C-alpha cells in the first residue's frame, strides 16, 4: 500500500560500542558569563521537570487503578500473568503522563520567555529525561527521593541527544578550534601543552572528520574556587587500547586499605590509593580551621557543651578568611577524589595487565563504613571493585565474586580444616605444616572456589595439589607491616626550608660551642698549718 511507512533503517547496530573523549575549554570572561547564565537556565528547567514528575507520581499513586494493578499476580514478562500486570501499569503511567516522552515534552514546553534564549531544545529534553529517570528510580524503590538542585551548586553538564543539536564542533581548515553552542557562540579549546595532549587532539580530529561523532556535551567543575569547563564527545567505536591485557587468572583479597593479589605466577601486596593520605591530612587541617572560624564567627550556633545545635545553621556572614577556608576545603575534597580515582585506575590497569579474569569475595563495603570509617572514606574499596569489574568486562573477561559465608577462606586450610582467627593474627599456621601470609593464602584459595548446586564451595583437593608449587605466599611481609611501610613512605617529611636549615645550623653550633667551652673548676680548699 502507498500509505504505509517503511521502517527506518538503523545507521548503527543496536548496542554498538561507544567511548567518550574530552578536551579542555578556555572561554573569555564574557563567554564565562554567558555559559553560567545558560547553566542557570538549565537548573531552572531541571527543577521544574523534577517537580512535575513528582507531582504526576503522587497523582498516579492516588489512582485506585494503581492498587488494583499491584494486587495482580506477579510473573515473568513472557508469562500471561506478568504481561497483564505490565500492561496495567503501563496504562496507568500513560493516563497520568508519567513517561519519559511526556516529561521530555513538558521540558520543551518550558522554553518560554527568557528560557528560550538560554536553554535550547535538545538540552531541555535531556534535562527532562534526567529528572524523569531520577523520579522513576524512586518510584520503583531503587533509590532515594530525588532532591532539587540548589542554585549554589547548580548542575554540572548540559548535553544533546545527537549531532543535530546545538552543541557541535567548529572546524577551521580541517582543525578543531572550539565548541559551537548555538548560533554564533564558539568557545575555543585550550592549546595542548604536551605531546600526549596533542596526540589526543589529533585522534579526536580524525574521528570527528570521519563522521564518528554521535553527540557533544559541556561539563564544568570547580577548581580552586573557579569553574573549569570541558567539552566531551561521544564517539562511535571502542576506546583506544592504552594498556596491555595479560592471559593469567588473578585472585584478589580486598581489605579496607590494601589489596592482596595472587596470579598464576606472582603474589604481592598492594596499597589501595596510597597518595590520598597527604590530601586527607591537609583536608582534616582545613576542616579544623573552618570549625574554629565557625565557633568564633557564630557562637550562637553552639550550645553550652560546645556542640552544634540541630536545625539550620545561622552562620551566614562569613569573614573573608572563612570564605577562603571554605573554598580550600572544597578544593581539597576535589583533589582527594581525583587522586583516588587516578590511583584506582592505575592499580586496575596493573591487574588487567596480569589477566582480565579475576576472582574476589562478595563483600558488603557499606558495612565497612561503620567499622573503618576513615579508611573507607579516603580509599573507597567498593568504588575500586566497581571500576575493576568494568575494566575487566571491557577487556573481554570479568569479575567472579563468591560468597564468603560458605567458603570462609581466611579460616580454611588446604587440608579442609577450619579454625577461627582474630584480625590481629596475620599469619596462617596449620598443624598440617602450612605457614603463609593470611591474606595471600586466602586469595590463593579463591582460585579453587566453584559453585556446586548454587553454593560456592572450596575444592580443597585441587588447592592441596597446587600449593606444593607455590613458594611466594609466605615470603612477602605481613599486610599490616606492608601497609605501615607504605604509610611511612607516603608520610615522609618534606625537605626543610632555607630558614629552617639556618636555624637548625645555629642551634647545633651553639651546642658544639657549649660543649667545647672549658669548664671553670674551683680549687679545693687546702688545709693551713696551725
């Protein structure tokens, strides 16, 4: 029939790999003012879309049909029961407009008056989609209730859906010169300062020229109290391979601040994010300084026992020194997070260099926050495991996590004997003659855990046969000693300044002069003849 529409052919296959590249932007002061105004408009659009999504969710829950749909029997989506329940919920969502397309249409409708000039079409739609996904997670019980964005913090990114949006790259003589944001507004890129930055710019230029650009976004983050802007590009194809991938199997034993790694040929202790110790110490000092300024500048915020009163803080008029300290605290938080993320990626790349097939215990890292609060706050072992899983899957492998309640590897020996050990005992000793580092031995036993009837079980026979060839499980120092050595290396004293050297030299000279000074000895009284 002539009236039928042909299905549109897909330009890219579904699920095709993509990767993100970014370049720093260097806007002028006038451009910064325009960019901040557009981000403020995006903030207002996001809050309005989130409020509308929550209002529609409340109306949906108050509908009697919602309770009737909840009373329907559950089942798989392929089964008739599950299909009927799914269709009932879909009908209620469409009736109240609690769908992604409806909220995106509401975001486009908000582009009136001054908002139309600051927030363009696709940016408003992506902001509305972001607000709907946050409300949907809370609707299904997968997350907490979303909060409105405060004007002080704002939003940190604006993006388009595809290459037809307002965010595009600007070409001048086959070179990338800047990010074009709407008509006649081009934000220039920063000049590369090293060979690696120039190589990355050339790689992005080649991919964009080849038509691999899918969409663009602009992001911002506060660095030393000022907004720093970056342009991100979603590019078609897998990311470039910058690190080699090994062929061994790797088993790890996680700790709050250490990672114990055992592969088929090596065994080693690794400190988790050792570089964050200095940033954490500086952050603590800045926080204590800000607390002293808070107590001095607003004593009414504290009770007689010098505890902060509950409720809203009344410290609104901060001094210039307090404002600088507040900026310093935020900057140190950023430095700590960036340093931790960098060292997490470095350690994950080292493990993937041994092999992409990894094994580890399935631990509750949230429970560690109560027992090891400072260490987990600074080193984030759960974030490292999530990053390691993602990198392993990208390299063609994966992370297999076994249940520690059924295996108890830190209490089990290759002779199948189990004995509880306190945390202070870091060496595994068994009457059968096995003496090894407790954490390395636990990681070694992880190679021989396999699911049997849905329960993770240790095969002690295979572990006993393979242990005779391993002589590196007890040679490494204990994990506590290794952690202490790494901590001393991180916390080494910085070299003394010039004034300190002169002052110390004068003090030593005074001591040496005092020691070389002759002592006055009074002669003993002599007896006189009568």
